[in-house]
C-alpha cells in the first residue's frame, strides 16, 4: 500500500515554523497519528482528489480531518475549502481553519463555505502547541465522524 494512501489528518501549512510546531504537538498528543503535509493549496487539492503525484491514491481513503491554513501559495485556503465542500466525495471531511488571519471577512467566508471550526493561531509558543494538541485530540479521538458509506 502507498504510504500516503491512508492518513488520519491532512495538515495544509506553508510556514515552516508553524508546520514544525504543529507536527510536534500532534505527534505528542497521538504518536501513531498518520499525517500528510501539504505545503500549498495546489498540493492539498492534488492529494485530496488523487491528481498529479497522488494519482495512485484512492479517493475513498479520505483523511479524518483537515487542518487548513488560509494564507497559502498557489491556491489560497478559501479556494481549497470551496473545492472540498463542493465535491460530494470530500464534503463530509471535517475542515478546521488554523490561520493567522483574524479578518472578519475570512471568518465569515470560511463558515459560509462550510468550515467546521475557525481557529486563529496563538502567537505564544506554548498556547500554539496546546491549541494544536487539543485540536488533534478532539478531532481524532472525541469527534464522531460521519461514515458516508454506512
């Protein structure tokens, strides 16, 4: 099996420092968590829709949750969210926006598009890692996912 075919969490983040902190926090919360990282919106969409270098992945093996930054290169996070929620194959995947943007228009647009949660990244190191750890624990352990095939 392709190691990228089955993941628990898709982390879409272009900032290297935020990415490193998020991975550390998530792995500390759940060491066995399978995470795929996309560093821009285009890579995230390729992964989710099994295109480009992910053409051999099965689209039915969706991540259990997506942590999505909004300010991304190539394709921004709102466009990624729009595409995820528009497609029946991916629309039920919970999406959590984890962004530095506290702009009201980004918040409103994210919820209009169907985001499940909107979190402004804490600036403080400890608060940021705690927020990511808590997000991982909630979405991976506590939340009851919708099983579309059931």
